[in-house]
């Protein structure tokens, strides 16, 4: 009876999940053909190429779309993952917490941030995020998964062992012996890009959070599936249903999804998968099956080959209690799950550029290849009409043969193509100076700066939205996964710039409530690095000249040095303790010279008002004057008091 009830439950689940999937799939199918067209445009695929070639017509693709999208992609990727740490954590203590608790929470925030930073590096986040942004620019939406991966494997390695003689005595020598031992290969957050064709969202939702459910597809071998089910059984929080894989409906990888997209540009594997039907047990384990993971905030179910439910249980990520995915669109549309892709915005402009360019090429070919008007009845052979150096055509009368005159394409056609290029640049906010290209017209530095600032404002708005919906969510999911799954002592670099700054991390060091701030850089600054350097130089010069007393000059000098692409500019600065000692020494010196008992802050205020002391006068360790051997202050010579 229990078995019959389990089979009955499984059949009901089969119908439920298939019905949900068909509903989600019917909505997404409306975007698939468009998504394939936009993919073709990005990779430069041209249809009917051979047919056009046989007709003697040009059929070229001008990679304007790629040029523009590559600029956008590079700026977005480097805005988020240019410098480490990639995400800053801020403590969010309870309102009733005392100062000590706040400081403890701050220390935990630094450790949790460093740990997530190390995991992002382990996941090759720049490469993963690069693919994610590429999908976002091409397709109506891009998706990324954030899960916890646990993998262990028998590893063969060499170990050093003492060599003994025949009677078991140690000989004083060492040798190597091969051993096999079970090792944990991965026990960390896993961040992975998801193909547009492998994800289905709720048609009535806008974000991942307000989806009633989502489907995520992956292809795994039977061996990998067995390992997954074994892990789920060990966890013991859900129900594993029996499935006869020999009786499963067959699902071939090349029939849809990304394989359908690849086959649309002429890339596909021919024949049958040799792993799919074989009597060899080792090969059979490598046969692939389709898994459709169905996720709700409190549920996770798996449908195999869209036929049988093999698992149904709670969401394993109870700490954040969310669907473990991130969604982004290049331009989100109000109250819609899918948005506008960047290619969608310029799709028809690119087609028009291709058409105009090919027409010009055809015109050039017509001009190069002469055509003739030959009188009926003349005895001029076709071979004589082929263009060749010093060629001669014998005619009986000048009227027997005439050159067919053709007009060159007008200059307005070139202007039209240039205008189309500018339309594309304006549509996506990527003028020539932002792309690092010549603008084609004379611009003053002010004009170039205004253009770059306008483009930067548009980029920064999109980056701010993506920061809110994407990177913060990524950091939160990873952080809460760490709080849930980390149960042993780990290590992390607290200062990513220092490769040796390792610190022991205990599980309780990661527990807390944090706010997440992605370390984004300004797109405008990235596009105008030289301008940024000039601005900082002017600011630094003004502050030094004005002798503003309440500015942290060390920080602004570090910022100035970093704009010259100098790594670790802090290594050029004297330590903070030494700086404070020198500053106090100078304040004491000036106080004694002025015959006042004023406190340092008062001296700074008076100096700021009277112009007698600015931070520019706080000397380096090599300044003249200072402390004498008996500890009394030695004034700086009068001729040197005016500057740093």
C-alpha cells in the first residue's frame, strides 16, 4: 500500500510540474526566435551567403553591433570587478547594541566580506560575469545561479615513506608511495552563468523574488545524477522517487535550447550520441538526461526528461529562503519579466548598415567589371571582351562595340551610412571617445568631456539599477550560504591587495546581519581617465595652496596615485602612526613658538582662519627642524616654512 501511495503521489507531481512547465514555456517561446536573430547579429552570421555569392552580389556583415556591445560589456564588467574587494560589507547591529557590539559586528563584516571575495575569485567571477553580461546584451534577460556545491573524489597522490630493509629496520632513506584517499574538491559557494534557453520564469512576475516559481534546466550524466540523489538522501529533508531510466522518454540535447541556437548558425553535432544507446556499463553511466529544477521560495523539485519527478522537498537554502538566482535585463520594462536587449534597440539599424554597405560594394564591383553593348551580327568573340592588360578588340565598325557607362554611387550614400553609425551610437550611449575611437570630427576637450559625461550618466543609471538588483543580491546569497553551510575553520585574505594577509576564519566569525555595497567604479571616470587625473591634480593643488586644515591629505594623495594605475599606492605613504607623531610634533612646535597653550584642534582652526598653518606645512620625516636630542623642539628655518 505504501508503494502504491508513493506511485500515486509521483504521478500527481508529474502532471503538476509538466503543467507548470508548459505554461511557463508557452510564454518564453514567443521570445526564442527573436533571441536567435539577435544572437546571429552578434556573431555576424549571414544567411543565404552562397546564394548571394552565386549571383555576384556582396553579402557582408559590418560588425558595428559587436563594437558597441563590446564597449558596453567591458565597462560594466570592469565597473564591478576592477578592484578588490569586490563587495564591501557593513555591519547592521541591533539598535539596542552597545558600542562594543558594533565594533565586533564591524570586524565580522570585514571577515565575511573577505571570505566572499575569496570565493568570487575561486569562481573566476570576471569570466562568469563576462558571460552573464554578454547574455544580458543579446537576450531579453540574463540569469545567474548561486548555489552551494559539495564535491569529493578519490585522489591518487604520492606520499613520502621511510624505506626499511628485509628485516623491518629503517635504512635512513626515504622513498615515495602512491596512495588513494578521499578528498573534498569543493565545499563552497558556486556561481555560474545560465543560458537564456535554460531558464523559465513566471509569466505573471517581474523579478525573481515575485515569481511564484521558476524552472532551471541542466544536463547531467546518470553517474552525476546518482551522486546528487545520494547527497539528497543523506540530507534527508525531501522525498526521492524511484525512476526506471530505461523506460524514461528520451530527451535529446540537440533538439532545442542553446543547441537550437547553435544549429541556426550552422554548428551542430551530426549523428547520434554514442553514449545514449550502448551495452557498455561504463559508457552508459555517461548518458545524459535533462533535469528541470523547479524552485519556489520554500520548495525544490526535479523533473527528469520532462517525464518523471525524481525528487520533491524543501528549499535547501533555509538561511536566505529565496530562489537561488539572479536576473538582469539591459533595459528593464515595467511589470514585465523580460526586458529589452541592447541588440533589440539597434537591430534594424544594423540591418540597414549591412544593406547600404553591400550596395556600395556591388556598385564598386560593377564599376571594376566592364560591361559592353555589342551589335547583333558582329563577329566579336566573348573572349575578346574579358578585361586584360593591353587587350585588343577587333571591330568592323566603331558602332559594333560600346562601353556601357555606369554611374558611381553618390556621396550621399556614404553620408547616410555615417548617420546610421551615429544613430546606433546615440541609441546606446557609446560615442567614439567612450569607445576609444576617433570621432571623425574636430572636438574641443570641453565638448568631448560633455559628450562623455552624458554617456556616463546613462551608463551609471543602468549600473546603479544592476548594482541594486544583481550584485547586492549575489553578495547576500553567498554570505547567507556561508552562514548556513560553513562548519569548519577556513582561511581568507582580509586585505586582498596583500597576498600574504591570511587570517583564520571560524564559522561564528561569519554570522551576522550585513549591508552590501558593491565596489563600483565610475563609468565616466573610466572613459575619461586623463580628465580624472587632471581634476584630482587641480583639487590637490588647490587644497595645498588654500591650506585647508580638515582634509585627510594622505587619502587624497592615495586616490591621486591610484588614477595613474599604480597598484597599492599606500606603500608609498608613511604609516598613519608615524604621520600622527609628526603632526603632533609640529603642532607642539608651533604652539610653543606662538606662546599659547591652545589645543591642537584650536590651533588648526586658528591656522585655517589666519592662514598660518595648513596641511601643506606638515613636514615629511626628512624635513628640516624637528626634535633635538634632548627632546626640545627645533623650529624649521624661516625660509622653509611656506611649503611642504
